C-alpha cells in the first residue's frame, strides 16, 4: 500500500493491491519508520485480538 499526499494541490492518493495473505486474520507485530517534513519517526506496533 502506498499513500501519497500532495499539499500543493490539497489532494492525496492511495494505492492498494491484492495478495493471498491480505485479509487473513492473524497476529502480527513489527516496526514502522518514515519521514514527515524532514522529521524521522519510528514506532512499534502489535496486533491485538478484538471482536468485530
């Protein structure tokens, strides 16, 4: 998935895809990193079970 914001046009776009592992209920965890306006960010995440 790729999300891109174009502040000069006040717009955004989202690219999605299909894969056999997407949408499968499973527990997962990891670290995400990125840069926003030149500032680096990083954070850990962990999927936790919940009722739908």
